[in-house]
């Protein structure tokens, strides 16, 4: 349904497709479907600005808008599932900090997220470890 997208959204979709073809295909061939998070992939995604999709502009992000997130995930998931999961988990980790964190958390944690995309590691992984030891 590209007819419903603005010129800016179409350009963004094309950039996502290009990123997936140029960066993610070689990484997917190197690592395959894995439970690990290839740091090479996280670095490439951070450098391309994908983690900015989940941060408001006042914290250095691109604002939190549904359409660009969906477009990015669509292009990335079609090439390499671990990259899509990493992107989705980044949103799950950064959104609570942006919406409910104090100013210190927002300033400190979002800077780290923009550089290395670690919301997943900082928030989600410890939660699952806690869940495992408390309910398994």
C-alpha cells in the first residue's frame, strides 16, 4: 500500500530496504538464525539510526511514530529475524524510560541506547532472569 505513504515515508522505507540488503544480508549469512545478538548487527543498526525511532526528539530521537517503526520492522524482518527482534526489544526497553523515567534516567540511559542499542540488555534480559529464578 505504498500509495498511502508520504514521499518522506517512501524514502525512509527505501533507506531501510537498502540497509537490510547492504548490511543485514551479509550479517545473516555470517551468523544465521541465532539466539545470540551479533554485536556487529547492533552496531550497524545503531549507526544507521534505527534505535532513534523509539525516542522522543527532546532525547535525541526521531520521535515515536508508528509508521516509521512499522516500515523499518517490515524491511528488516524480511531479511534477518534477529535484527527485527533486536529492534522490537529496543522499543520495549526504551519506551518505559521515556514515558515514566526521571530526568536523570532519561538523559543517561537514552544516550547509551542511541550509541549501542542496549535497552534490551539493560531492561528485558534482567527481567527474564528474575522471572526465571522466581517462577520456574
